[in-house]
């Protein structure tokens, strides 16, 4: 989770630029852990997001940080999505099941 948070924050800071703004929100409940990062830089399109996630083994010229986040989400049964409703730039949402909850129930 630490690697995902760092990747998303570094990407957001770069995308926001010198005059931009970055917001981050970490939420957890009994079912899920969710980390959202938004920036006010140029919006990422759904097509760009898809291209990054489908690049073979993260071989995207823009870097592989988002690809790694996607792989982590898949590995742990979660999701990594572009929030298409966000209008002030780009907002990415990473969520995985809350493992502590599953371990308690077992």
C-alpha cells in the first residue's frame, strides 16, 4: 500500500505542475481500504489511462507507476480507476479489500 500511495502522489505532483494542487484521501472501513489522489493539472483521458494500464509489463514511455498500482489492485482483488466524474483535473481511485477484516472473520 505504501508503494501505491507514493506512486500516486509523485505522479499527481508531477501532473499538477508548479501552480497546481494535489489532494489525497485515505479511507477505510470494515470492507475496503481506499486511496484517492486528485490533481489540477491537465486531465488524463480514459483512453490515456487505459493505454498505461495495458502497456506490456508497464513498458509505457510515461513511466510505470500507474501500471504498478493497477497490478497491486488486481493482485489483492481490488480496483484501480480513473474517476470520470472529476472535472478539475485528474482523480485516481485505488481500493482493495480490508485484509484485517477478512483475517478477523477467519
